[in-house]
C-alpha cells in the first residue's frame, strides 16, 4: 500500500490538445479518492497516467514516495479495473484472476490459494472454471475486481467500473466496492462521470473540468461549499438553480425578488473584488431543497423570501415533490454553466427564461398549472462571481 | 428465461390472413433462387469430375454423366512425374509462401493496427497499391532478373513473387482481426505486469489465432491458384506447379487432347480447396470481407 | 519533422521513451514485409521502365541499346495494343456489371434465406476457391464440339472459334468464378443496413423496390464501391481463363495475354516492358478515377487505433 501524489502533472497530446493541466492531488495511503467530471474532462487520462498507460508530459507522479514517471505499468505494482472489464476471453476466470501472479512467477499453490480466497470474497467460487463469455455482466464485473484484489497491489485504479451495469446492479455493486475497500484498506482511485457514485463512495472527491481540478474535498464539503459554479451545478441531483442578480442599495435583486443579505453574505459582498464586483452583478445559487411550499408548517413564520410563481410541472415522488417553474428576467450565464448544460444535453431546451426546480414536502397541496406561493431559505444561498465562476465564499487560490 | 408465446398483434383480420401466405411465397421464391445458385455453382465442377471418370472412348460423347466409369485417368496422372512432381511443387511452394506471409504479415499488421509510427499510412498505401498491381507488369522484369541471379525455375523464384502479392492480403486481413481485439486487453496485460512481448504472446496472439488461420487459408488459395507466374518463371518439372503443368499435358497422339488426364488433375487440385471451404467456410467469409466494409 | 537524434532539447511535444520505443518497434515489425514488397515490385518496376527505353531482344541480347520512347511508339501505334485494350475493357465492364447485378441478387437472397444459408455460403465459395485454370478447362470442354454438354446449345458452331462468342464464354467463366466474391462483399455491406431502418421505410409506405433503391443501396454505397474497385482492377488483369479458353486466338487477347505473348513468343523484352509499364499506368488511372471520382475509401486505410 502506498500514497499517490500528483505534483503539477500535465498531459499534452501529440496534437497539442491539453488533456490534463497542472493537476495537484495528494492521495493518502488507504484513502478512497474519486475523480469525477463530465466526459472529456481528463479524469480517465489522469487515471491512465497513474497506471503508466499514458505518458506524463510534465510534472511528477510519486507512488509510495518514489517518482514513477518513467516506470512501465508492470513495475508500478498497481491494479486496474477497466470500464470494459478487459477480461481475457481465452482464459478461464481462474486464469484471468491469476494472470498477474503467474507473470510475477509466484508458485502455483500460492496463486491457487489467493485466487480461491478472492473468489470466495466475491462469491465467484463456482464460476472459477468458466470463460468470461459464459458470465453475466455483474459476474464479469466481479471477476475484473477479483483480478485486481488477488494481487494485493499498492493501489487500485478503477475506470468507470460500474457504468456498463444496469441501474439496479450498479447500486448493488456500489456497496460491493465500498465493502472491498473497507476490507482491504487499499488506496483507491476511482473515475466516474456519475456524481451520485462519487458522493456515495469516496472519502474525498476531485471534480475535474476541461483538464483542470476544480475542487477537492469530502462529499459534504463539495455539496455544502462548492468552490465554483461548475462544482455547484455538477454535484447534487436535481442540480442547483442559478439566477442572475445585481446588488443595488444593499439588496440582492433577483428574478425571484429582492433579498436582503444576511451578515455572512454581506461580509462576502464587501470583500468581493474584480470586474464583476464593479458591475455589481453576480450569480445566485439555490439548491432545490431550500425551497418550500409557503403554506406549509415548516415555512410558516420563518424568515426568508416569499414569492409567487406558476408551477409548470409538478412531479410527485411520494416522499417529496418537485415543482418546476420558469422565471422571466434573463438567464445566469457563464462558461461553467454552458458546459454543464452541454454535458446534460439541455442546451437547446433552455430558452431565454430561467428554469427553476424546487423540492417540496409531500404534504404540499400545490397543483400543476396553478399559481403557488413558495418560500426560499435565503441563508443557504450561494453567491458566485459570473466572470470567474468562483464562489465568493471560496478561498481565493487557484 | 421467460418464453412468451407471441400471439399475432391484433389488427385487421384481412391483413392477418393475407400475411402468412405472402411470407410463404417470398420464402419459396428465395429458396428456389438459392437452389438455382447452388446448381449453378456446382455444375461446372461436377462436369470436370464426370470427364475425369470417363473412358478415352466415351470422353467425346458429350454426355454430362459418364456412360462407362474408370479410374484410368487418375492412375495415369499419378504414374507420371510431370504431375506428381508438379503436385509436390505446388504444395511445397504454397505452404512455404503461406507460412512466410502469415509470419511477416502478422508482424506488420500488428504494428499497423496497434502502434503509432511515422510512415504507417505510406505503408498501408503501398500495400493497397501492390494488391491492385497488374502482375503481368512484373513478369518481364522478373523473368530477366531471375535468370540473371540464377533463381529462374526454382521454388524460391516463385515463392518471392507469391509472398509479395499475398502480403497485402495478409496485412489487411490480419490488421482487421488485430483491430477487433479490444485495446483494453493489452492495457490490462500491461497493468498485470506483462512485458510487451508477454502481452503479445499470451494475450494478443491467442486471440488473433483465428485470424491467422483465416489469413493462411486465403493466402494458400492465392498461391495455389496462380498461373501467370508459374508458366512465366519456370521452364522444367523442377519447379513447375500443377496449373502450369496441366497446360503441358500431352495426349496419346499428337492431335488427341489429353482431356481425361487434365480433368483428373483438375479434380485433384480442387480437393484441398473443397476441404478448406467445408471446414472453414465461416472464417473464409470473414476474411474475404474484412476490411472491405467499414463497421 | 525534427530528427529524433536530439533528445536533449525538450521543446513542444517531446517524444517520450515510450513513444520512441513504439516507433522503433513499429518500424522493426514492418521492415521485413516492406523489404520483400519493395524488392519484388519497386526494383522490377524500375527495371521495367529501364528496359522499356531500350531495344532488347532476347535472341540478340548483345544488340541492346537506348532507344528512348521508340518502344512506346511501337506499342501505341500498333492496332494489337488498342484491340487488346478494347477487349480487356469490354470483358472488365461487362463481367463486372453482370457480377454486380447477380451478386446483389445473390446477397439479397442469402440475406433473406432463413434455411440453408450456411450451405449456400459453402457452395458459392467453391467457384471462388477453385483454381482459375481448372475452371477454365471445365468451360472449354463444356463448349468443345462433341465433347461438351453445352456444345450443341447454339447449333453446330464452335463458340471458342469466333471473337464475339469467345469473349462471351470468357465473360461467362469470369462471372461464374467471381460473382460469389462480389456477393460476399455485398452481403457484408447488407448486414450493416439496420433492420429497423427497413421497418421504418415499410411504415413510411416504401415498396420493396423503393426500399432497395432508396434505403439499402445508398447505405451500402461504400461497400459497393470497394467491391467494384476490386473487381474492375482484378478483371483488368485477366489472363488465366483466356490463356486456356482461346489462348488469345480469334482476336480475344487481353492486355495481359498480349504482354505475355510479346515476351515468350516474340521474345522482345523492350517492347514487352513498355507494354508492362502502359498496363500499369492504365490500372493506376482506373484506381485513381475510382478513388477520386467516387470517393472510395481505401479499406483499412483509416489508420486509427
């Protein structure tokens, strides 16, 4: 086992494209770190560089304190689980799992013992003599994991290992991955584009966007204090709502209504500098759960913003309800938000008006197509600089 | 597995009644067409088989089925060194060329399918050019050149041009097979601790074996089939292959065509082809069409 | 391209050790194949060009001298060349056209056949695999008066003794032998047409013929063009069947037969070589027209990994 350190690691492809730009990340021994981001953000390239499957253009990669930039994958002692599983189709499950050990010239009895042990942990014992083609998707996935754990490597690298499974199995295997990591306590780097997976699995999560690490932190930190509009919009489902706002006469003027900032927000606005600060325009972010039906007990008499909208669509999930409504008065626009929209494929859908979603208590009596009064907990609002995309609350370091 | 007995989707009753009969007509039509195809493909071959079993007296009777059957033609050609030696030459030359083409072709195809290096596109273009090259354009210079360097009328003198013309075929077919092997498998082997050599020998080569068999069959058929080089670059029994030798068969008299012997020889050299086709039909089809269609 | 011999200067996109090793391995693996190919084509082609510019008669090898383009003039002013070229073009065009129509029918039949598809694929591989010379003998004896089962088909005339009939038999032999190959290529292309698309066309009201011409054929275009290119160039090289069927008599010579005769009957290497070069140029022209004119993508040429 070992720690993994990325020290100003950069990857430039031969065609000049910058895939990973000055990545700094320190993964402690035994830690479970997730790299998450939309497709093309450089997360898989980063993982491949750690594995040694991809050259590092500049910077330093250290595993267990040793610089491994120029080491071939076979000399790094890391195991990897691929999105396609990459099981050798001409070998039995037993041979697949023992392949690395046999390449390392370990004695036959030891290989058998380790393989059988891993098979027991993963419930694969009765499939040991089958070929990968004879297994179901979930079983193949477990063989791929088994191939990694038999080696007791310094680290596990996982490249979207669950994305080829159907939704139900994916949830099941997610727990399995957690269980394995707890059991072996091996350093694990896990790549995914699924923010739910990232939030539920990792000790820490690194959010990447266009080759740059946006923020590294625990799931709670990322959710509660996103450093940028991008992180705020990427983490959480349904996503955070963003509306444009201006600061006038000490008030935040938004399409939802005028908001009087609380003390924390006022302090942030006072310390805010830059071109956007001079224009006094910013982006306000509100998570869906910070809205409520103003008629309900929870919202009654609470300080906050009350406003009336027409609910376009109401989704009742039983446990709670999602109310969708549109706000006239322009859209919050930044490069970050556009990329998020691209990733979600909603670029064409959102027109001029701003779409907002609110999560309401199941007890709400609001109806689709009717006017409703909603309440917003203004203390929970996030304030972002529209030019840099940074949270005013985030430490001003790159 | 749940099996659901598929009831016909509810629709107008008339449409439902008409459908099976139309389907049956279509099926019958296609089946009949297929039967015609089978007949058309086999008749010329059966005709040669028939000729080869005819007696000299009945060979010019024009009948599709022999009136009198005899093995005389086969006994005769196997008694003559002109044929037996040619058969040996054909086999030896085709097998050696095939082995060399598969080995050299695999190396180049692996590089083309898997490695990044300058000059790769040029190589692919060159191979395509050779595949389309008119062989006759090489006959004159090779004829002269081979006599000068002393490999005219030798096995080597035929193996070299066969290798040249089958290499593009081998490279195309094999690189299509190599490309189909998931790139991730090689990465997995690397991460599992394999050297490039081990990754090739223990992961890639076993998976490419079907492709190599296919390629070997196609190359063998190509070499076995050649006539132009065989008659141009040989002059004696020493290295003449069967297709060329057949053209030198002589009849009992100066004017009689040795039809029976030619037919028997023709049937003999068709046997390996039939065996290949029967055993490896699927592979041959896969090989012939690989690279021709981009998936 | 910067030379790889300056490893010290690490400027933009430096080659890593891995990339350099990959290059070396790539070259090393391709080298043997390239050497063989170039040795047997590159040099002889150069040699053919050289010979074509000289007077070189095998009977008088000492009497060889540089004659410039005289050999080309001899060939290009000879009616034999133009006739052989015309015969070759006619055979190539007619046989490929028939092969295409038959091959497409065959491919459609095989695609739709629910039963016996394997049997048919096996059977039609036999014409493809059979030695051309063998097949040609079969056809020759089939049409030989008295001997052949087909000889009485068109009265007493011996079909292999006239130009038109001779060419017809040559085309027949060619079509029989290579239609299966065409059919397999087209079948592979057909497999790429999604079944759902045809269902959609049916729902949109297209007849079977409209589905073929408006949906299937446009989608198969790349496969069709590659198949046609292969077949045309192959038909252009036709030699074996003509040699056996008519030996080039009765004005049925193809350019390949003409080249062969010039070398081994006339023993004239100079003129023979200029023929070789001209044939090569014609083939290159045909390939060029296909690639540029119809946009045939070189198979396997996309070079991605």
